[in-house]
């Protein structure tokens, strides 16, 4: 069995609906991740979206 990474489709759909309805999460992302973790995730996402450009 392969490793599962990321979120399930159901989780993403539920989060999207909550966002549209203005329902706030019980937890803030900063409660679970350090500033370094968030910065690294944003940098990696930027590289994936912009094809390796780190801007």
C-alpha cells in the first residue's frame, strides 16, 4: 500500500463549504505549526505553482 499524504476530498470540500459560509475553524494553523514550518510550506507551494521560481 502506498503512503497517503495530504487531505481527503471530503475534508477539502467540507473546509471549502465552511469558508463560504463564514464558519471559522476551532484551531488556527499557528496552533499546530511554527513560523518556520509555515514559511517552508509557502516556499514549497510557490516553487510548485510557479515552476521552481522562489518568489
